[in-house]
């Protein structure tokens, strides 16, 4: 029995996906769950897994193609089996870089969109891969400056500049300056991020509530627990991990902040799937920690570390970035004291975390220096009001003052 490989959809608003790379070639044997191809969707660069065991056959899309969601781009068949034939009445309309024949067959770069630049043995970020193709940079000649020798976009830009890339390419990469302004064309992720944040800001009635909280107990708890967990399980515990555990448990008392606005009404989620904002080359992606309200600190840290590594390597799966019920975004590591975040619909709230810094505060009428942090919750006023947001921050402040009560 043949299994179709289709361009997946992460949500209803997605219309197309960009095929970045095939991990397997025509005729290769594949196993169910094995990475099969790499695509750029509305949200991120993700890996698509093989839906079944068998032989990859009938590839109809080339790397670099923009493909409609739901379109079949290949088949997985049994040995000796012929891929099904799509009839004109059922085959989707071909897009740039795709092609449908009476019997699907591989398309060479000469027949469609150009293939990606040659890949060296070093790791390479998705943005660097695209820039290498655009500027004609041979990846085998580039020394990566990232962790573990990873090739970054800045490495490609430097290589393009040194090899005398065209003025247009160099200008796009920021390699030359002049009197005229340069224009940086956004990637698919950047463009979709711009569209979605604009849509959220203009259609969701945002309001913001901030609270300054003493983080001394949070620091102490993290130091104590982190040492024990890191020693026994080799997993680093961050402030974001501790906050994820605390926030997810506090949300159980405040269901309106762990909810979604819909045409039918307000959907109250029974579990907390926590979105964690992660900075990548092309912007920010929110990877999801599942069942954060019952996960241990070690489990949260392990998930967060794995998601962060794969996000920066462009290896997230569709399931990694879908259906979060609440989001935390932390800019404390960038020394940002306070900021307000934009909600990701259909979520009803997002928590912005500022840096922990020593400040002079009044305690029982006396000036003291304490490690303080500012938390700002952005809420959808259709779902929650100011009083609900304030009570949520009050309970969260209590949890941060005594984290052991919730986390043990």
C-alpha cells in the first residue's frame, strides 16, 4: 500500500510551505518517523517525518519550491510497487518549482527551481543555507564561527564580500554601505511573523499589567535545585525553566489566562502546553513544552534544551510549535528591564520576563538593595480583564517568593 507524502499544515491560516531540502533521495529506503524532508512553513523551519516504512518514490517537488498545503509531493511504496498516478481532476495545480506528470518522477534542478548550495560536513543554519545559494558561496570553503563549527549567516555574508559578490547581493547582505538605504528582503518566516503580529495587534484588544517582584528566593531555589539536578542528570536548569514550572501551575487557578478566543466562545484549556519564545536567525519561534503543569523541573529543562537546539538548527517538527495555550518570552539575558509582548492568537495571554537586577526598594520603611524583576502580562480583553490579570500576577508573585511550595 502506498502512503502519500504531503505538504503539512500547522494551522488553518497556512497556505503554502517552502521545501528546503530532501533528507532522502528517490529510491532510498525510509523508516516511519525518520526525518524525510525539511520545510519552511508560516512559523518556522521544521523537519517532516516519514509517515510509513518503505521506498521513497514519485518525488514531484524540488528544493526551493513553494508548495500548496495538502499537495502530494512524493510517495512511500513497498519494494517493487509503482507510485499511484494522479489524474488531472484530482492533482493540485502546480506551483513554481513543482511539476505533476501522469506518473510522478524526480525533477532535476535544471527542470525546476535551482537546488540548494552544496552542503559541507559542518552544521549550517537555514538562513545561511539560503544566503549561500543566493550569493553562490561554496559551503565547503566556509569555516563556521558558530558553536561546534556551525556555519552562520554572518559567515556566508563575509564569504560573499571577500569573493567579490555583486553589489546587489552585497547590499542585501549588509556587506557594503553607501548613501542610499539598503533593503533587506524578509524571509518567509520574517514576512509571516510581520503579518501575524500586525494581525494580532490590530484585531486583539491588548492590555498590559506589570508587577515588580523580589527574585531573591527564586535565585536561591534555582541555585539549590540546579546543582542537584545538574549533578545527577546533567541537565542545566535556567530561570526560564523554573518560571515555566511555576507559571504553568499558577495558571491552573486562572483558567481565563490559559484560554482561547473562538467564534463559539471562550475555550478553557484543561492542560498547560507552554510556548517558550526562542530566538533564531530569522526571528523568534515559540516551541511548546507539553503538559508543563505536571512536568518536573528536570523534564521541563530537558524539553527546553532539546527544543532550543533543534530550533536553532532548523530541525523543529510541526508538533513542536503548534497548539500552545500560553507563552513565556524572556529577554532578561539581554539585560532588558521590562517590555510588553504581543499575544499569539488564539492564546489569550503572554508573559514578558525582564532581567533580574539589584534595585533599591523600601522594605518595612527601610531602603534595601534587592534582586528585583519585572513581569508584564499581555491579555486579550475579550477573555480576561484587568482584575483577573492582577490576581494572576499576585499568585505568581507568591509562588516566586516561595517556589518550594509548588515545586517541592
